[in-house]
């Protein structure tokens, strides 16, 4: 193969020797203070060089260290943080199961509490956890089992030390991209001390929402560096590549692609600014679904679109595993799937907004968005376009279509806020043009009432060849 899987141990040691994960650890445990802007800056710097490496840092930080910092008992926090800082340990999160991906609340992994031993017995099957076979610690989710063998509705989170055994890797997956990270299927049969269960403020489900929303809100750390790399690679190629006796940079269609790439980078930067200035470690994000889902879905769409654009610009030489365009295309694709498939997140954005509209007894979309803090300024750019009454009961495909538009209007609000700080005004202006164009196109699709249906048995009269007359 042209590309190898995993990461040479000496490379990983050299990376961890600089303690990048200390940015996620509070000062009282000798970390750098868990300052959001610093963590995002570290992820951005890393993703410019390597998107998979940045994801590795993000998994450790957003899906393990931050949950432990917010919900772990002091005894567990002390030992975990010490080992991360001194022994360069790593941690991951196990939620997804083979039969329960997006339907995580129905997971079958169970836990039972032994009062005499003050420990939890946890059994189940998990897969697609990044760092499979590598992580020194795992944050494992499970549902409580009663005496009748019935699983409860709430979710528990447990810190497991891999050195205690009990996690068997049944299979390593041949993931299409992100070769640096190992993924696979894991059999779980472990015992965790009572001190190593996370303590929710209310319910485990609410805690899980806080953990997942916080992680989605930090995606711009990874995306901004990646998008900057795509932009820089594209600009460099277009300046030096001659086609038809002139620089590729001079072609109008190329300029449109480059302008879009600059817009994606600017919007992602605006999201980083939003998260850095609004989401300190101690803030509970369980109710921030619209912001979190908008950021994650829109910016990961941009990551893949930017990679596709770079591939289109560099042409055939980019269609290689060892070229940045080819690697970026396959490495960015799963970001649209994990931590919530974008189609589902767009649907949830619409459902949340419609719920708020129903509660405020508002049916006019523009009027509501004008009064909503995440869209109040951006809404003015679409006064005529969005000035219509909306049906609270929309079919799923319409919820997804509307969510795509709403996500970009939320992104536009963040971009406007970044523009007020002194950020490059030309880049802000161009980004607003791109976002307006996207929203107009998406609302047009939403307004179109054509709804094609699916033929379950399409084989009748569906071969063109039988209609060719000899």
C-alpha cells in the first residue's frame, strides 16, 4: 500500500513530549488551565499539518479529558491528569455499538453496581471508537440493569484503566481514511471502582448532551487549520500552474472556487471565535443544540467541499493517497458522519427552531429569526426571502432542507460578530456573499414542493436496452 496505517511510536512520543493535551487540563492539576481558545488554537495548528493527528488530540481532549474535568470525582481526576502529564497517556470514548449508531440511547452495554465492593460490572460490545487498542483510558457508556435484567433509560459514564484488562479488540477495521487512527470492534467485560463513575449534575442523558455538544462546538479547532491548509495549497497551485499560456489563478471559475475556500476558512474562524468567547470549560452546553449542531454540520460540510475543490483544481495528480488533496478528501469525509450524521443534525436544528417558534406562538420565519439571538443580525439579509409562514409539521426531507439553510444563517451571525472585532473586512464581506448565495439556493430547494418517491421494485421496464430497436 502507498499509505501505512497507524503512527510510528517515536513520532507519537515526540508529539506528546510537548504536552499538547495539557491545554485541556485545569491548572489545579498542573495543566495549562483548560482555556477554550488555547485548546482550539492547538487543534488548529495540528490540523494544518495533519487532520488525523488533530482528531487524535480532539478525541483525547473533548471526549475524555474535558468530561473527566467537569464530571469526574477528585480521586479519578488526580490520577488521570497526572498520568496524562507525566506518562503521556491517552484516552478515548466508547458510545457507539454495532446495532445502535445514531440510536445511542438504546445501547445494550449494561452496568450493575456491587454495593459491597463499591464497583460497577460493565458488559457489552462497542465499535468505531477512535484509538481502539491504543488508549490508556476509556470513557465507556452503559445503561443500568435491574434485577429483572431490564435496562434503564439513563446513561452512565465510567472511566476504565486499560491496564486493568477486560477490553478485547475483536477486530481492527480497515477504515477508508484517517489511517493514523485505529478503529475496531471491542468486547467489554470490566469492573470499574465507584470512584471512577462520572457524576452528572442532573441525569446521565443531560451529561451526555453536554459532552457531545461541547465536542461539536469545538470542531472549528480542527476545521480551521484544515481549511487554511486547503486554501494555501489551492492558492499556491493556482499561482504556479500555467494553463493555456496563463496562470490558473486568472480563470474566473477558479477564482470562484478560491473565493469559496476563503469563505469556508473565514466562517470556520468565526465559529472558533464564537466558541472561544462563549464556551468556557465550566459552561453547561446541554441546551446549546442549535449552535452546536449548526457548527458541526456546516463546518464539516465545508471541510469536505474544500477538499473536493482542491482535488478539482490540482487535477489528476491529486488523485493519489500520498497527495494532500487525495488524503484530505477521504480524511475529511467521516467528519460529516461521526458525532451525529449531518442529515440528522440538520433535522434536529429545524426541530429545535420550530419548537421555539411554537412556544413563542410565532409562525413567520423571518420574524422569529430576527428575535432569536443566534440569527438576529443575519436575518436582516433575508428579510424578503424568509418572510413566510411556516408549517410546524414538516416532512423529514423538508426539515433537513430547512436545517441546512438555518445552519448557514447561524454561521452568518457568527461571521458578522467576528467582523465586528477587526478581522479582515474583505474576507468577511466575501464570506457573507457566499453564505447569502448558499441560503438563497437552499431556501429555493425547501420551497420547491416536488417530492419524488421511491419505487421499492423498480425492475419493471427499467432496462433501456430492451427499447432499442434493431
